[in-house]
């Protein structure tokens, strides 16, 4: 049976390969194999390392939780996961931070909706997912898995800013000037105004939140989110 040590090894391989292929190795590999060839290599490596991480996680036994988890902590995590779901759904349309192939994409005139909160709403959604799952399931293997997601999301977002600034000089700096990496920082400093949340953001976020939290019941046998109180 695997141990948490194997989860650490698999997590390092998963995160490390993503960061290496997305940044320092991307240009030489694209030059050698072409864009399509690079995407093929990237997809294969991502699939293999993700499968290894999932396998190690499933095979590793759960250790004793590092702290007690009561209803108060579950309530906080439930609300934060709703916010993460809204960020995720809002990031799916009009997100200039989503990697593009070939010609760099443009940036909106103003930061509205989730982009007024952070210019990386998708990455922060993943990071909040990781934080919530550490909070309510504080065992070694889960902390490693969730921490890997957090590091990949937030470090990846920071490196993405650097790469976008090189690909879109001037344009990306203008987008950075009216948005923020850290949530609510642009609003707090007056560089962005809250509001402008579209229906797919709020409604879609609510639906995803309800479905994803309910899915914990058949998948893990645990009730998560509001289902802990209304089942």
C-alpha cells in the first residue's frame, strides 16, 4: 500500500512538470515539435502525472486528522466554496488570462464581475478549493494533494502574469493596472469597482456548487456543503 510519501512524490511531479512545460520548456519544445506536438507532449505528461497523483492518493491510508472539524468550520468552508464556484464560472467567459494559441488575446476595457475581484478568478477558485479541503479533511495525504493544487494555481498565475507581460507588452500592463492578483486588492485601492456579475457567473456558480457538494455523497460517502444539514 502506498504512503503519504508517494503522494508527495507524485504531487511534485505533477506540479513541477506543469510549471516546467508551461514556462521554461515551452518555447524550445514548440520550436522542435510545433504547437500541436507540444500540446500533445503536454497532455500526455499531464495525464500521466495526474493519474499517478490520484493513484497515490487513493492507495495511501488516511492518517489521524491534525485538528477537529466541527460544524462551524464546515459552514465557513461551505460559504467559501460557493464563492470559489462563482469565481470559476465567471472566469469561463472573457478571461484574458486563459492561455491562447498563436495570437495573444485582448483584454477588456474595464474589470467587471469576477475580474474586478482578481484577474485570475479561475486560479483563485482552485486555490480556495484546496484551502477548504485542507480545512475539513486535515489528513496528510489530503493536505499534500490540496497544497499541490494551491501551489500550481497561485504560482502558475504569477508566472502567467510575467509571460503575458512579455507577449502583450503595454496591453497586459494596462490590464494589471486596473485589476489585482490578490482578491479585492484592486477594489480596496480604487482601481476597480465591484459589480457587473453576469447570470452565468452567479447562477452557474450556484448550480456547480450544489452539484459538486452533493457529489461528495456518492463518491466519498461524506455529505459536504449544505447537504450536511438538509439531507
